[in-house]
């Protein structure tokens, strides 16, 4: 069952990432071309941001390829952390792109470079907002369904591109009202938003790399499944962690001390089957069976 879940998640991830590549190729060409002709720094920066999305799309596909490799002697828990590292790489790209946008916009303001409003800039920004918000929502949905940290980071990269286009549109309107540096201020705002998203994603990456537990909702779900098994008299020492899109957990369960090994194993197997059936992401569980004796109760 876990293999089926992994395969389905991989197929969905590839599909949505290729859609993102197509959108990014079209938008980057439109925005950089129009931004250059219209002299709009924020639109050119926005186009470069879309172009950088191609690099993060490639990171998603590479992380997916490496993370999909089977467990071996050197990686007994699989290669899922490759996807986590790819997510961290995407976050670094976000921070660098955001910092570059802030830097170049600040330099332009210091030089007192004034841009003039062009309707083509607004049209390109609106087209980008619609396209990138759509691909963000599609990518985020797949990321949540497949519990992929890398894909979730890439979804936010798409969303940051949509937000940057919103800032371009705001800058265009401010130019109409006579604020000559509206385009530059918009570019700075975009850069800061992108940096914030990158920092947030890096925080999530460190959470996993430092063996952080899974989210509280999943833990509560696991606890309910354990407690629903009437053959388990008590349980303790539930520990969880994530490796890429997979959950690894171990738990100690107390059963009737009069049971033979085969019967006790059947209880353990039924718990594993229930977790696999009710949790959407792949689950790897280690169950420690203990006799229900006063000395074993916690």
C-alpha cells in the first residue's frame, strides 16, 4: 500500500511541476520583454523571478528523482531527505532573488531613475497574477495531498511570483498618481515578501532535518487509531518524525500477557494496517509489544 501511495504522489508531483514549467516559460518571456521595452524595473524583476522558478521546478524534479530511490545499505530509511534538501535549496533561491530585487530597486531610487506608466505593464502584471495564482493553488493542493515539503516550497515560490505581480500593478497605479518611484517601491516590497517566504520555508526544512515531530493533527490522528484497537490495553512512548513525504513512528503497546507470539504479532499487524489505511501519506511503523503487567504500565 505504501508503494502505491508513493507512486501516486510522484506522478501528481511530476504533472503539476511540468505545468509550472510551461507557465513560467511563457510568463518570464512576456514580462522581461515588456518590462525592458517599457522601462519597468519591477516588471523586469518580476520576469526574472518567473525565470528563477524554472530552477526551482528543476530542483523539485531532481529531489523527486533522488528521493524516490529505494532504501539500501547506506540509506536504510530511504532517500526521502533528498526532497527536503531540495526544498531548502528552493528557499535559498527565494532569499537570493528577493535580496537582488531589493538591492537593484534601492540603487535605482538612489540614482533618481523615474519610470513612466505603460498600459502594457499593467496587462502583463494582471496576466501573471491570474496564471501564477492558479498554478500556486494547483501545486499547493498536490503538495498537501502528497505531503511533499519540496512541492509546498515550490507552491509558495509560485505564490510569491503572483504577489510580486500585484506589487507591480500597485506600482503602476502609483505612477499614474504622480509618484515617480512607485515602481521601485513596489519592487522593494516584492523582494521583502519573497525573502520572508524563503526564511519560512528554511525554518520548515530545519524542523525536519533536526528530527522534528510530525504536525499535531497527524499525531492526534495516530493516537485515535491506536486507541480504537480494543486488543491494545495501553500504549506509551509514541515517537514520530518525517523523512521527505513519509512518516516514521514507533510506539510501545501493552497486550494480554497470556497471548502467544503469533497472537501478539497479529495485534501489531492490525495496527500497522489501520494506520496505513487511514493516513494518506506513507507510514513506516515499529511496534514494541509488551505484556500488560503493573511493572510495564506508565
